[in-house]
C-alpha cells in the first residue's frame, strides 16, 4: 500500500477511479448510513452472524451455499478465532450499516504491518457497489493506520487484480498431533485431504 488513498487510486483507470469515489460519496452521504467496526466482545455475535448470513446470501445467487454452510468447521474456526484476534488487537471487522442494519461486511486481521482479508459478504438486494465501497474504506483505514500491505489471500482472480493485487508465492503449513497416522503423512511429505483434516482427527476435532 502507498502512503495515501489518492496514491492507491492512481493505479486505477480514470473511469474506475471516478466510479469508486462517486459510489463512496453517494453511499456515505445517504441518510442513516454508517461505517462501524467491531471493537468489543459484545459486538462479536452481531458481526459474526451478519458475516455468515450476508456471505451465504451472496453465494446462493451464484448457486453455491457458501463456505460457512458447506463447511461448518470453518464457521466454528471463526467463532473460536475472532475473540482471540480481538483480544490481541489484530481483528479488523468492518460493517456498512443502514439505519443500524448491516448491509455489507468485511473481516480480516492485521499482523506484522499487513492486513489479511479473510472473508466478506453483502446484501444482494441493497445498493449496488456497497461491498466495493466498504473495501475502499477499509483500505483507506489501513493506509491511515500505517499498514503496508493488503493481502487478499485465497488465490488470484480478475476481481483482485482490478484492486491492484499482484500474484505472489505462498506456503501451506500443516500442523497435527503426533499420532502414528499423522507421523506417516509428515514422514512421506503427503498432504492429507480436507476430509481427513476436518473429520478424521488431524486436530482431534478440536
């Protein structure tokens, strides 16, 4: 990330830059619209439920029930991770609300001067572009906070490229209990299937 949102926008075409700014002004100047951040443990249930619901709504339009329905263990991971991330000061959980109702939401965490974007969702029946406006505001906040990178995680796509993302290499880390079965995986450098990880006890279900 550069040192200002204006410098960040300079990487866009003039048309996209104007569209982002226009949509942001339009939404943030709409009566009843506010940007809220989850900052207390009491906020977490509301924000977490909104994330699951809005993500699922958006994915259902694409014929996909969404990761939190397809993989309940992932939803459980979020419920366990979020209080810890909030307590550590890592959590960045932003929502765009209309009259108090969450219409778009984005979650990530900041660590070692990098914002790692985990997941997002928006109400498909709400104002078009609300999710992009929230991302733009989140990136702006990251820059003001002195965060030096915004990492989309989860692979590279045209949508991410349009936001200025660049492809880079990463690594997967496998951690498991020292059972005999797990030792065989590590000894042979075999990557187990997602089903084994989630159901057969690489982490003993915890």
